[in-house]
C-alpha cells in the first residue's frame, strides 16, 4: 500500500495491488472518522479525467452522504474497507510522512 495523492485534512488516495482507494475524512457534529472505498470503474474513469479535483469532489460527496449514519441512503454505504486495510494504511501514511520530512 502506498500514498499516491492527498488533500490535507480531506482525503488520501492509496494504491494497493493495482487498485485505488480513497480514504475520505468525515465529520458529523462531534464525530470524526475516515471512510475508505475502493474506486469502482465509474470513479476510476472520472479520476482519469478529473484528477485531484475529482477526488476532492468525491470525498465531499462521501462526507455529506453520511454513510455510517443509521438510516442514511448514501450510495457509498456498504463500501467501507477501512478496517480491512487499516494496518496497511497506517504504515503507508507513516512512511509517506517520513519521506516528506526527510527522515
């Protein structure tokens, strides 16, 4: 797993085994969490044409759809892979931060 791109305090894009994953930072009132999805074909196509800006829009859509809220009709509900990849994500972010700081 490696960091491909990011928007500070909004999202990280990861690549793992040829797949891309967007880890969106979400906040609802006092609750803050991340919600990571594997990009599907439609999202990959949109990313190819829209790049960084598209990912910011997608992270915004995930956040405002409130996929973890009970009764949410979010189209992202059920796509969360955060727990499945949490250890790999933590290691990738740590390595990315070390590379950026020169340590």
